[in-house]
């Protein structure tokens, strides 16, 4: 049975947008490459951390390149609310 917010399971979300901003200025859409996205919040810190598992069909590590100075932005929808986050 679907709830009034549209979610049926704890932690359920829809990923609307997932972008990687490289240090060279390129913006790469990762929505079709990702396998899982896990975000963790530490109760004793003011930071978020996470894991992104993706299939790199375009050799982004070499072509982007991935050097550790990238930004990751994503937009998720939980129920009827959309949340936008940009991670550094």
C-alpha cells in the first residue's frame, strides 16, 4: 500500500540528477552510470560523507580526469519533496 507521500519503504528515493563538476570545468552527467549512492551523516560532525558506485564506460578517471578536486551535485526526491545537494 502506498503512503500519502508516495514512498513505500524507509530510505526510498528517486534520483533526479547526478552531476560531476571536474576541476577543468567539465560537467558530466552520471545518472546513467551510477549503480548505488549512499550518503552518511555523522551525528558528532557537521559533514556528510558518502559512496558512489558507478560503471565507468567512458574512462572518466583518465579523460575527465578525476584528481580529487571535483564537486558532486545530486537532486533526489523523497515522497513529494525534492532535495538538492552539492558536495565538495
